[in-house]
C-alpha cells in the first residue's frame, strides 16, 4: 500500500506538470501568434500612413514640382533633407526617371524595400514624368513600435512586401516554470489527500460493516433491516432535496444505526416475549453505545451523532437524551421515520407485519417529523 500511494503521488505530479505545461505553452503560443498578426498590421499601417503624409506634404506641391522641372538642386536637396529629418525610417532619397500608378507604391527589390512617389502639382492633377525613390528601413519602424526582442524578416506576398515578426523571447519564462512545478506539487498533494480520504472512508465503512456482520450473528433481524433502513432513508433525503454529501452521511448512519446492539445481551435482543422494564432500559442504551463505536472513526463524527439520535422523538419522549424537535438533526429525523416504517412493515416474533395503510396510520400518530412521513408516503405510493 505504501508503494502504491508513493507511485500514485509521483504520477499525479507528472500529470500536473504535463497539464500545466501544455496549458501555458498553448496559451502563450496563441497569444504570440496574435501579437505577430497585430504587429504586421501595425507595421503596415505605420508605413502607409507615413508614406501617404510624405506624398501629400512634399510631392503634391507646386513649388516642388516646378523645382524639379527647373532642376533647382538647392530647393530639391533642402526638401530631401527635411524629409530625412522628418521620417527617420527613410535611409536614402533621390530623383529618378519612371512612372508610378497613383500617389506612391511600395516594392521589394533584392531584400531592400523601396517606395516610389509620383510628383504632382498642388491640386494632384498634373503628374511629372519623374519620380522620387526612397529606401525604407523596416527595422527603424519596428524599433519605434516594439522593443529589441522583436525580430523580423521580409517576405513577399501578392507582389507587395510584408514583414513577418518573430518575437524573440522564450515561450515560457522562469515564472511559468515555477508555476508549472507548483501546480505539479498541488496535484500531488491534493490527489494524495483525496486518495487517502477515499481509501480511509472505504476501509472505515468496511470495518464498520464487519462489526455489523458480527452483530447479525447475534441479532438476526438487524443486518437486513439496516440495509433497508439506509436505502429508505436516502430515498426520503433525495426526495426532500438534501445535498449529496448529506445523503452519503445518512446512508452510513442508516447502515450503522443499530451497531450499538453488539453491546447488548443476546438473550434480551432475541427475546420472543415482552421485555421487562429493566431489559428495555438496557435496549435503550444501544444508540449511545453505537455513538461511542462510530465516533471513534475519523470523519464519521456527524454520522455518529445521527446514530445517537435515531430513537429521539420531537416531543422529548425519545431516548437516550429526550431531545426536543429543534435539538435533533434533520438527518436523524429522517432515519427515525425510515427505521420505524421498516420495523413495523416486517414480521416480528411477537406480531405480524403491518399493512402499508396501518403503518401510515401509526406514523401519523407519532411525535415524529410529519413532512418526512409525507415524503415517505409519496415514495411508497409511487412504488405501488
Ligand atoms: Fe435502533
């Protein structure tokens, strides 16, 4: 068993690590892809809006057009140095022969990005035969938009250039690795806890069932009756919409409710005739004895209380403590109804079994929770 728990812990740790590693990796990969796409869009917008304002500011301008026509080198060079100052991503600028469709176009020639501009008058109507060619440095744009960890490569798409961003930092950093390790530990610890808890509950209830088995050897009625009471009690609890963990406690209490009878003399337990007052007083000790047995098991403290209260009545006439309605746990109140119903519906050495109708007449007269009796009656009627 020791080996099994240890290897289960190890496996749980590995599972925790794999799950969190995959989670962080896929999360960061999709985030990175998104950043790269957004980066491409941002780059393109930045480049195009700047080229557009360069075209509108300098190359759709009567003065510049006439300086080109008149070969006014001074004016042209002054304009070019203004442009180089204003747009740092332009690395060279010159006049050239050629024709450009529209205001400007961008192209890639041997890994260098060029933009070529038409030269217009101020109304953007008359176009010169000459053009302006500038060389673009994408790295300057990218360092304006991003930090140094971003790399790029220039690709071609539909005849136009595009920049593919490569974000140059590891997908997982130290923080992620520490989180992954911690999640592994968390899986290991919580898994081992749940595993132990399950094992413990399993063996504890099994242990108690074997004590119950012992009881069935001395009290023939109890073993079958316990199972039946437990089943009946949980159907009532489910109908009254009790939460699942309450139902589980009630089931254990149902199985164990008469376990205290192991401490009662066999002769009294199996006596066929009427019990004397003294003998009945001894029988009445079984809820408290049961409580003492069950409460010794860790995790069954609440079950033990239900066991102790299963013969209490709402008006204080029950035993062992003569509790009143508000003092009796609602699960014990259910168990009481199930216990009485199961008892009167079975044959006993000193009387025959009650009919359904007779049983409910009796339950209706007793100081027990009548809402629970209603629920039981509905269940019984549905079963018919
Ligand atoms: Fe009992």
